[in-house]
C-alpha cells in the first residue's frame, strides 16, 4: 500500500469481512481478519484449502495474548 488512503481502504475492507491482497518483499499475501469467520471461510474457498489445514495467523506484539484458531468450522 502506497498511500494513507489505500491503507484506510484496506482496513475498512477487512472490517467489513473482505479480503485484501498485499505485496511483501518476496510474494503476495491474501489477508483477512482472523476473528471474522466469514472472511476466513473466503480465504479457504479462494485457496481451495482443506478445512483441516490451518492458516498462518499473524498477531501484533501488543495483542499477543489473543489466540485464534484458524481451523475452518
């Protein structure tokens, strides 16, 4: 994301249960809010991922106490 307005748009999309594609140094990532069940289901569907296979969940160090189970239910 290059601008503040792009960041705000991405955050708003995530809050509404949408998905965002972000570029890293080496690849593109598909992100969703781990606590938003419908968004996690979208990731599994798009990636054709088996429900028993968990996803990586990144947590801000300030909120590290929170634990999410990304297993699709």
